[in-house]
């Protein structure tokens, strides 16, 4: 919980009492501007930027709304007309024919796959529509940075067969942090070099499509992320709901099983949901000696393999 008395972290940023006082002053003196304009103003004053110099306006807006929920400030009326961050939209029309339903067999018959980074408004809407309709978690705007991909089958007139999303990682994850050997200070410096595979949607029932699709996306992820955010990721992570999935496609794509979460979730700071939703933690090194780079110590990736053999 963020209070006026203590320092807290939000999306990797330490929010001090001085920061909170400044935020309150900006909100009170800039009456009449939108929440987006407020978040941009606060980012500039606090020098809250990504490695590429862009403002962390999305994270800052989340912070402002969280402070308002706790009664620490009053924001202007929300002018947003679309769905709020974190909401899910189920928008499948009646009579949806699912054009990929007839696609069966082995992935070899459908190669090469065409991996498209989502850039245009049309692509973004298609990604949201598909994930909100067919992913069991629906679509929710992720916290922090994000990249989204549509994967198509070139031989079937560009039919979309999968959606993949990468976003900012969890601040703390015990099995991951133990593997790397992080303390809080090192984590704060290096966390931006981890990305989280927060959505994976495979549409047709094609053998080995999921693992092949993951491998294709991962081959370009590092360059795309660095181009957009000015930071080179060293490690990809994902959380697999163990009650629903085994994570076979990740295993087949050479992801490494580290262990399980406590089930609390990213936002459970009061420790009230321990064990509620336990997930399997898997990682994929995007560079050689990923753990050594993340903690700036001499560590071999053999340790990752040793951990994997224990599960």
C-alpha cells in the first residue's frame, strides 16, 4: 500500500514522500488538464523515463489512479471512453466461422510462418479481438512496456494462427530471483533486462505449431525490444497455470522450468492470496550467460539446466 509516510516501489520506481508531495502539488495546481497530460507532467518532473528517453506515462497514470484509490489525491474526471485498463472485452460476433478451424496436420505443412510485430491500429484491434475472444484470461492492457505479435501462415493467404504478447516482468519472483542471486538493489538495476510472455494464443489444432511459433517469435524479440525501448533483454519468463496447462509447448521450445510461484500475484502486497493461483515459472535465455549479465557475476547457464532437471 502506498502511504504518505513511507517510501514504496511502483513498477521499479521508489516513490518517496517528496515524490508524493510533488505529485499532489501538480494535481492540485494543474486543474483542467486530462489525466494523460497530468501523467506526462509528473513523468517529466520526476525524470521517470525509459532507457530510450521516452516518458513512462502509462506506468505513471497507473500510479496516479492507485494513489486516488487510497484517498491520497483527487484526479480530474476520467475522459476515457473505451475500456479501462485491466478490463476484458468479449466481442466475438454470432456465427463466427473461425477460418482456421479446418487447418489440421503437422506444422511442417504450413511453414514458413510470418511473424508480424503489431504496429498499426488495425493490427492492434485484431490482436485485442482474438485474445479477448479465445484466450482464457481475455485481453487486459498490460502494465509497463509491451510488444505484441500476430503470427500468420503464408501459404493460407496470410491467415492468423497465433498471438503472442511480451510485457514488463514481475517485480519479485522467488525462484527466479534465487536463481539469479539478486538483492533488491541489483534487481532494481537489472529487472528491465527481463521480459514476460504474458499472453500466448494458438488458434488452429496443428501439431507442434505452438513450440515452432514461440521459437520464431523469440528469434526477433531481442532486436524488436531494444529498438522500441532502448534496452536489450537477456531473459524471457512466463507463468503457466498448472491447473490448466502442463506447458508442453514451452518445454518443447527449450524453455527451462524453475519452480512455482506462491500464488499471490503481482498486486497482492498484503499477502492475502498466498497459494490461491499457483503457477509454474519458466524462463528462456535470450543471450549467452544470461544470469551472469543479470547479476554481474561469473555464473554458467549450466545452473539453469541443473535446476530444470530437478523438476
